[in-house]
C-alpha cells in the first residue's frame, strides 16, 4: 500500500496556576511523492508542529508566574548553578 498523504497533530496543555490552563496545538499535512519516505515526512512534520507549539507557548509561559517558578524548580532539580538560574530572564 502506497502512502500519498501524511498528517500529524501535536498539542500540549500548560498549567498556568490558579486552576487555569491553556492548550495549544498544531496540525500539519503533506503530500508524499513516490520517491519520498513517508516515515521521514512524518518525523519532519512532527518536529515542525512541536516547534510551532513551543513558539506559540513561549509568551504565555513567560507571562505566567507559576510557569516561571516551575522552570526554576526543574533547573534546581537538574543541578544547574543557582547563579545562572537567578540571572535568567523569562
């Protein structure tokens, strides 16, 4: 069976604190030519959709105090130097 069209959907939900959240998503489709690998096209679309959601989420995350605290906690858990964490801008 020959694949002619590939589609991918990627979504992510972010907790903003105070019982608020936002879900961002992206869906992409592509035509697959006869000489193209459908798995490679699927992987490419996935990475593009993931990047689009990340870019759309950044302003929301930077504006969310809850998300800023969460990022700092994750960095502390990963043993990043405290000086770098405190100087980081969101």
